[in-house]
């Protein structure tokens, strides 16, 4: 079999897998796509969008785009894009490790968070067991676990729509192989108390691996006081995921990374494509140029906050409540069927997501540019 045919017949080509575990036979037999329901929904929405869409508010992207430095770096990288990025990936990892005070053996980069989430699912649950998460939460990783016949234990959020850490700890049993925590949480935009989460991870990681997804942490006023990277530095059995897809504005470039103990990084490397052969030259260049660019980050954050406050004011004026958000998206309860609402808004050029939460209909709206928020407001007032 030549290389072309081998690639054609590789079931997980789109997942970025370079080494296929024994569990792949079960995946092939099940004939299920290794995609989360969130990903499928976003793709479905995108495919059905009208050509004159006024506001793209369904994917939690940074609509203000990459920094000027990142754009220039991407352009400059094209001249050497014919080369493998043999040193650039190491440079990016070293830059992150220097900022966080990490051993370089504790980091793994990848093409966004998705292949790293899949790698964790395969590495830890391919032989069965269960994953414990909040409900609702970002369902990429637990959905992937279900695709390899693991069990998903869902623990309802608290009355404040936050992770119920006490209940999650009680839900852990002898078959639990992973606890997944998205903080800030998607889709609710809430965070848990930092010290309580750190104590939780210190206790629970002695029994089972804890995966903390910090995709939206850069939207917090002080990410360094909230991150669980410090727990990893203490030697705890946790995996911390970060991405350049949100505040950095590089969702289309696909750059992410995880931080964990060297032994875990080595294990994950057997199941997830690592940075050297999964990141493109423009992606690496953009990440290197924008990482911890405080001027750009603060500017994008301030614009987002202004747009979010505008949304809050519109919702209040129309008699709607909402969950106060620590992220670039907001959830609010609807007064009509969620499918009908998003369809009607789409007809008016506004793309949104709908959710079922506590047996009620909700909308999750990403924070866009001010012109997008104004387009939302105009359409919303016709339906509210």
C-alpha cells in the first residue's frame, strides 16, 4: 500500500492522529465521526448561512481579528513555508514555558485544542471507564470518550450555573479515569472559585487525572490568579489546556497546547499529533508574535467588554435576563422555542446558538463587533 492509499484509508485523518491505538477498531466499527456535537452544530449553522450574514455570533470567535504583529508575521512566514518548522515550534514552546516557569518537558503544542482533547480521551479511556463533567459544559472531550465506548457521567451545575465541585467529587468512582473541567465554562460563561478549584484538583488528582480546559481564561481580569498551571508545577496529575483561538484571534490558524507532567505529555504524544508536524508556518509565526502581547490583548478585551455591555443593555430593555459572563459569550433564557428563534434570527442575518438548560430554552450569543451587536439588537427587537 502506497502512502496516498494509506492516508486515504486512515479513519482519523481529520483528527490529527499520527499513532492509532487499539481502540481504533471500535471507532471504525461504530462508524461515528470523531466530532463533538458543538462542532457539528457550528458546521451545520455555517453551511446554512445566508450569503449576506450580518452578524456571525455562534462560534465564540474574536471578531476583532489577530494583532497587526501576528498578521505581519504570517505574511513574512510564507517565504520559508516550504520548510519544516524544525526550530520554530520549539521556540514557541520555550516562550510559553519561560513565561509560566515550566520545565519544557511539560508542554505539548497541537493544531488547536481539539486533537489534544481527542488524545486525552484515547490515552485515558480507550480501555473503558468513565469521565465526569459538569452539565452543561463544552462537550468535545466527553463526546469523544463516548465514541470509544467510555461512559459520560454528567453532574448538574449549581443554581448559579457553576461547576458543582462537591457533587463532581462524589460522582467519582472506581471506573473514573478522567474529570473534565472547563473554566470559564462553555456555554454558561461562569467560573468557579479559584482557591476551591485548586483544592479540588489537589485532592482529586491523587485518585484520577483532572483535565482543566482554560480556553477562555485570557478574558479574565487576572488569568494568572485563576489558572491551574501552578498545580501542575507542583507535580499534580492534572492536564491544563490553552488555546490561541479566543482572545488571540487565531481560531482559523489552529494553535493550542496542554501542560502536564512529563510522563503524561509522553503518553499523550502517542495519541495526538504534536506541534512539529501539526502546526503550519503561518500559525506558529502568528502565535510567536502575539503571545502575551499585552497591548493587543487589552485592546481586544476592552472592545469585547464594550460590546458585551451593549448586549446586556439590549436584553434588559427588552425584559430579558442573562447569566453574567466572564467570557466572550453570554447565555440568556428565551421566550420561544430555541430552534424557531435561531431560525428567525438567521433569516435576519444573525447567526446564534440555542441550548436546552434546566428544561428551558436558552440562547448563547458570542460577543461581536459593535456593528454585529447592533444587527443583533435590530433583529432581536422584531422577535422579543
